[in-house]
C-alpha cells in the first residue's frame, strides 16, 4: 500500500456527483412519464411510474429474499469435501 | 466458389496446431477461424453435403438462415477467444479450443440427428481439457463431473435416436412433437446442455474452475449450441416457456449470494438462457427472432464480461468479490470494457441487450403470458443487480482492496475491445443483426416508450442499490458454498454410498458369521455321529447292522417259503 496517488473516486465529492447524477436521471424519467403518452400492451404498464416502482421494488425484494435464502443454503467454503 | 464442411477447417487447424510450435502455432490458431469465416461466406446457399456411413446417409452440412447466423457468431467467438488467449498461449488450450470449435460447427450445420450426435459428444470431450488445463485438484474434480453429465446428455440423445430408428421415423433436424419416448429423450439431452432447472448445475460447477480463456469459450459455445438445437427441434413447445421463465428467475438469487465473480456470471448465464428458451417456447416469429437475437448479443457481452473477469483473475490471482475492489485505479481499460459488457447485459439503450431482450418480452405479452412477462421483468431487474452492478462494482470499485495490479495484457485488451465494439455496434445499429434473423423483423426497439420504460426500470433499480449501499443494508460478500442441486451428487450421493458400503459390510459380516456357525454346527454333527465313538461308528452298531441283515434275510426267506405253497 505504497500508493499515495489520489484516484478519481478517492474524492468523496466525485462519488457524490455520481449519486446525484443518478438521482437526477431518475427524476427526469419520472417527469418524462408525466408528459408522455405511452402506448401499452398490458394494463399495468399504463400506471404512472410502473416501471420505476417495479425496478426499485424488484431490486429490494431480490436482496431481501436472498438474505433469507442465505440462512438456508449458505455453508462454509470447504463444505464439499473434494 | 468451393467450400467445405465448416468443422473440417477447425479440425485441420487443430491438427496443425498440435504439431506446430511457438509463434507459428499462434498464427495457425488465430488464422483458423478467419479461414473458416471465408469458407462460411462461400458456403452460404450451397446444397447439403452428405456421406454414407454403415448404410445410413449422414447429412454433414445443411445450411439455412439459422445455422448461418450461429455459424457467424461462433466463428467470431472462437476468433476473439483465440486472440484473448495470446497473453499466455498454450498448446493444450489452443488445440482444444479449435477442436471444440470443430464440434460446435459440426453440430449446428448437422442436417440429421446422427450427425448431430457425433459432434454433440465432441462438445464435451474437447472442452473438458479447458477445465483440466487449470491444473488444480478442484478443477480436476469438476472436470470429471462435467464429463459425466456431458456424456449422459450424449447417451440420452443416442437412446432417443435409436428409438426413432426403431419406429422407422425420420432423423432429419426438423421440429418434433414433445410426445413419446424418443422426443422426451432428445428433449432431456438438449435440456442438460441448455441448463434446464435441476440439470443446470454443471454450468456453475465447471465454468468457474476452467482457465481464464477456457471459461470464455465454454460459456459461448456449448449452451448456445443447445439453444440452436432447441430452436430447430422444439420451437413452440409450451413447456419451454415455463422452463425458460424458471431459469430466468431462480439463478438471480444465487448470483446475489455468490462470492466467486465467475460463478456469479455462470448463474447469470443460466438466467440469460432462460430468456432464449422462453422465446423458443412461445414460438411466434417475433419470439424466435428474439431468442436468436438474444443468443447473438448474449455471446458477445457474456464473453466480454468473462474476459474482463479473466483479466482480473490473471492479474490478481483472485476472483472472490470479498477479496477484490478498487481495481479501476490501475486497470482502467478493463474497467471501462467490463462496464460496456455490464450495460449490454442489463439492456441499457444503445447497448446490444436492449435491442435483443425486449423482443422476447413483447412476444410474451402478445401471447397472453402475463405472469411469464412479470417473471422476465423481475429477472431483468435481477440482471442489473448481479451482472450490471455487482460484477463491475465489487471488482473495480467498492472498497479499496489495496491491490494495484497492472492493466490487462494487450491480447486480452484487443479481444475485449472487439467484443465491446460488437456490443455497442449491435446496440446502435440493430438492423445489422435484425437482417440476419430467421424471420423478417418488424420490431422497432427505439421507440420513446421502450427507451423510457427501460430506463425507469434500470435507473430505479440502480437507485435502490445506492439506497441500500448508503444505509449499509446491502449485504457483504463472503467466501462460501451455496447449496444447489449439485448437493445431491456432491454431498448426499457420496455419503449415501459410504453409508450403504458400511451397512452392506455389516450385513456381509453377519452372513459370514452365520455361515461359519452353520459350518461349525455341521462339522460338530458329523463329528458327533461319525467321529470316533459316534453313533454310526460304534462297534455294537455294526453287529446291530449284521443282525438287521440277518433278520431281513430270514423274513425274505420266510415270505418265499409261504409263497411256495
């Protein structure tokens, strides 16, 4: 660890910049949803922000369920004795 | 123009590479897929090539739109991987990649099932060396398990073919109804190689154990060859829709929990195969086009991701998410190309996944498979988690592991660059791919609603990641084993075997003791009766016997006398 150089994301400012860009981009897609008239194939799709909510919810659900699953299926690294 | 069977070129290439050395061998290896591509170009639209073998006519090569597209794809994949391999070229890897390429070409251009069988077996036998080449004991064990399942798949296919021949049915590579023994045997055989649920585990068991290069080419060829065969033999088989949907969903949980990043990508591979299989199951023109387009795009971005992880493994000697982090500092080019692969698999607009994946999802909605559509949508968010975020984040960003490895070697960078260009090229100019698909394409990927909804899905899923990260709820990775169906044959079966051996041993012991007791008893009885002083050895008995003889003799004499009167 003799590396004294500072890299792009060593500055918290740059990390914040990335996060805020993402938040703004999310907001932009929601605003576009208000003004846009979307053609839909499925009734759920016509709900405002359906895809946004689904994306956020699916991700949270995935992590949550996996944590539960971890208790059930996770074993130590040398579990298989081969 | 003259053309030969595509597999021949690879076989000759493999043979030449086997005798050549050094730079010459490298040139032969890389040139083989190029010569193959020229041959493929000349092959387009040619008549079937047949040979007679044991009274059966084998259709060695039959060209159609589907096999041509897969042919181009696999030539490209083999080429890219052989370039990638130049960072540390070994004869074993180069020869097996070429022979493996020959098997794949043979399989996708096979005009009948017997020819397919020949190359189907070749797929496993040639690729296993890419696992063995890793040289670790773990790889060796995984290679044996791999070979067993690959051979099982071949045996099932062979049994299916035998039943077909017995029933006097055609062996042509034409759609089969999923009815009767033959079709089910063939279906299961393809299912093993395509990673159907419960038959999937060899993928995640073997691929992470192969060499840096081996994993890349294996992830590209075997499973997609099976996808090609499913599309040729079982299009529109409804069962495939549910099999495919299951495959998109269950691996993403494993991918979340897994620490080994190449194993994360292997689970992700099953998830991707699920999309293709769902498309084949729906079977409409849009769905089949979607499945094939997805296969094409997928080979490029999945190879790219595996290549970037191979570079990380090569430079750091580590591949666990818990051991890596912060590598963007010294491996910026690898980082950027990994992100291109991640954006492609997550289906961000302007990347290849975006123009491919949505076709299957549209087809699911149009076919009225609402729940399947929901499953695919959930799986799409899952892909963003494990392949879109986890792979680049834990390897190149995240916590600083303190490692400052060198940038990936040049050959690796060139290979990744070619794959990156393909990913973006297909994403920006989808017609290039669409024009090659089996059916005419009317699908328009870049509509306002498609771009907007896809961005919403992905950006908000990414936002969820940020929220979990900032609130420290995002789980930490740790080295571990996550139980999967392989538990049955890696844990249960050996133990059951040992248990049975011990129990049978007891039983055998008891049997032996019992027989000993029996023998001893018999000996004792014999001794008792016939031994010295035994019942039958006593002197009085001999006199008794002579007395009996005398009595009987007298009786006979008396009877004779009585009869005389």
